[in-house]
C-alpha cells in the first residue's frame, strides 16, 4: 500500500468525522479531543488491516504471487498460503472436499511489507 493511499483515506476520514470543540476552553473539551484522537487511531488501524483483504469473488491481478487465503466450511475456517493461477487458487487444487470455499484472501506482501 502506498503512503498516498493512506493519506487520502486519512483526509476522507477526517472530513467525515472531525468536529470543533466549543469555543470555551474546558477540561471536558480536552478529554473529548483525546477520545476523538484515540478513536481515529483505532479506526485507522482497523481500516489498514481490512483494506488488505479481498472478497472471494475478486480475482488477484498478479498470477503466481503468494497469497494468504482464508478457506472455510459451514463449521470452521482456516488459513493457507497459496497462489492464483488459471482461474483458481493452487491450494484448492489439492483439496478434494467441495464444501471448502474461499472466504477472503490477501497478497502476502501487503500483510508483511512496510508502507512505501
């Protein structure tokens, strides 16, 4: 993920969630501002994590790039490393149980690399 994408998302979040405390200085205003910053930090961390994951319907653009894939059944789910090729994830080539489906996936490099 590029730093520009994070900055764009941060500005959008700020525009949608910013507020101006009352003109009168009070300790309550400082408490509200601190709580607001803490909430924004948590929302940003959650956004960063969730932005790396793709729905099962979305196909990776980069063939043969390692992905972390969440697979699941009606009862449970698990993660495996795989790559996408010829219309499917390689891990599914080895699984014969048709009840197992892709739930979501992420490029491994997006989960492990620092922001550019």
